[in-house]
């Protein structure tokens, strides 16, 4: 009996040790969020299945905002729900209330962005697809309301989230860098894009006539804190480490 107690105690101790040493994410799955410039806008509840939905949403969002002016307000609304033609009412007959929509479309500036159906409403414990769509549309509209946010979205559109420079990873910083005339091509590329660095303002060794300058940081291996990519509007966008 003593042997079995000792064996059971050792087994339970090992099991609990492994359990509590596991990352929390491995025990409780984290629901993914749809993020714009790093900020969560919509949280989905279907775990792994949301990854493809978010990927499609990102592509559609990029397609739409590429056509928009960031200095003008972007309208977020729900597409009008078509109702079947009703028959003429008989005398004393009351009109029937419209049937609840089984699918609702969230639009951005009049263009279809996201479909919300009955399965989504059930999964997110919403009263109806329309109630869920209204909640998501409100969240998106609030996020897009500042002009600065819309400008930043356009500035970073289709840029990678990370770049590698001299073997080091740099992460996108969603803003537009002030161009003080000190950006120079570093001679490196990332996914076909030229990587820029910002030279110190007092770097007297740099000659403006050089086509491919070699800054001091390349020879001393003192890696820059930030590197830059040009966006589609010829603005410098920083990446930091």
C-alpha cells in the first residue's frame, strides 16, 4: 500500500509540475483580433478559423482604402436589406414586420467589407446578425474617425510588418518619418524594396556626390536603431528594433 501511495504521489507531482510549467496559451486558446496598424478593432471568437477570415478582411480592407482620401471622413455603415414586395393589404389587415436578415454586410465608404451571418451571431452570442454587425461597424467607425489614423493607414498600406537589416529584425512603427534630407540608400534590400538609413546631421565624411554612400555604421557594425522604407506616396516609414 505504501508503495502505491508513493508511486501515485510521484505521478501526480510530475503531472502538476508539467501542467503549471505549460504556457497559458497552450491551455486556454486566445481569440484572435482583427488589427489595423497594430490596434485591435474586432475580436473574433472562433479561434483558428478566424485566421483565414482576418486574412481575407485585411486584403479587402487594403483594396478599399487604397482608393480613399485619408483627409476625408470614411463612412462605415450597413448595406440596406432588400425586402420582398408585399401584397396589398386587405381591409383591416395589419402590415407584417420585416423578416430579420440572415446576413448583413458591413460597408466602408459604400463598398462591401465584411459579411455577418447567423453563424457569426450565434458564435458571438449576439441577438441577430444585424446586432453583431452594428457592434462591429461602430467599433470600426470609431477607430477610423481621427484623420491622423486614416493618414497612418494609407502611409503603411502594403508595407511588411517586419524587415531584416544586417541580420537583425526591425518592426514597423506606424507613422511617417520627418524627412530632413538625411535619408540615404543603405545598399541593402528587403523583398525587392530599398532599405534606407538616416545619417547623423553632423556626418562630415558623407559626400553628396556619391551614388552609393557607405556610412560609418556599415564598417563599425554599429547597427542603426531605425531603418526606413519608402511607401507608395514616397514617404519614409520607420522600422525600429
